[in-house]
C-alpha cells in the first residue's frame, strides 16, 4: 500500500513540476520565470523528501534541505535585483 502511495505522489509531483517548467519557459515576464524556477526547485525538493521517506535514508533529506535553502536565497536575490535594477550597497 505504501508503495502505491509513493508511486502516485511521485507521479503527481513530476507532472506538476513539468507543468511549472513549461511556465518557466513561456513566462511572460522575468518575475514569472524566477518564480517558476523556484517552484521547479521545490518540486525537486518534494521528490527528494518522498524518496527519503520511502527509503528511510536521511541523505536525500539533507540534499533536499540544502536545495531548498539555496533556492530560497537565489529567489530572494533575483527578486531584489529585478525589482531594484541594481545589487545595492
């Protein structure tokens, strides 16, 4: 039963990530593309976390946490850069 739930959740996250990847390619503005790439990264984080739970291996969880942190910092940086037009002081 757990295997079926794992496969279904993995399929749903993969489909959602692919749809958001299409939005990243077709996005009308740079802000939309940045947010779509951040959402793709979160989809990958979701896949890593489900794999970590399924295999009971914390290595995947550590990688997911690192990716989420880097994704957040990159999105905040790009959002600030696109909004201000400069890097600041």
